[in-house]
């Protein structure tokens, strides 16, 4: 009995040592990652504001050219093309996030002000809202529901295709942990 208790105590002590060892190792890894992040933050510098404006202006100019080149039967809004171009440029690292970050944040800060003209236009057309307001609300609700359903099924299909290509199945358990399985 005493030997058994000694073995259990030794095993518990070894388990505690292992836990302490892995905690210390995790702390060291975390501090290394923090050092790397600090170095990258120091090395990444924002572009001057004028350069950032020029980047956005160039993207919008190219977007306008692409939009004008499209056939009239397939109208594609310039801002949508601009968003796709900016996404592609950032994804393929042609431009860096730091080059467009602060001007983008400033524009997002002004977004409420940029919607003022549409609000004034809406207030100017209250007669239409009185006559067809219920129909507009119903159309908006139906369009929102359709958008959510299409988005959900598109995501489901894209995940299915991704899983078929990578041969991985992901499941979410009750405790919100994700487990991956593969072939």
C-alpha cells in the first residue's frame, strides 16, 4: 500500500513537472511571437496620406475604365469593381495594408456623413414613401431573407467543395471546439 502511494505521488509529481515544463515552453513561445510581432510593427510604416489617396484614386480610375468597358447589358458598378481590385491587390501583396490602412480608416470614420445625401433624397421623396412604403418594406424584407438563405447555401456548398478538395471533414462539438478528420 505504501509503495503504491509512493508510485502515485511520484507520478503526480512528474505530471506536475510536465505541466510546468509545457507552461514554461508555451510562455517562451508566446514571448518569441510577441517579439516578432513588435519587430514587424516597427518595420511596417504607413505610407504618407497623399500616397494613400493616390492609391485609392488609381484603383477607382481603373475601376471606372473597367466599368465603362463593360457592355450596357451587363452593368457593373464602379465601387464593386474597386473593392474587388483592392482585395486582389492586397491578397497578392502587390500593395501592403499599411499603404492604405489609415486613409481607409479615415473614410470609414466619415461613412455616416457620406450617407447624408441619400437621407436627404429619401426625405425629399416622402410622398413615394407614403404611397408605396409598405410595398418597399415587404420587398426589402423578402430580399434580405433571400440574401441570407443564398449566402448560407453558397457558404455550405463552398465548404463542401473545399472539404472534397482537401479531403478534410470538420465537425463542431457541443463545447464549440473544432475537430478535423481526414482520409
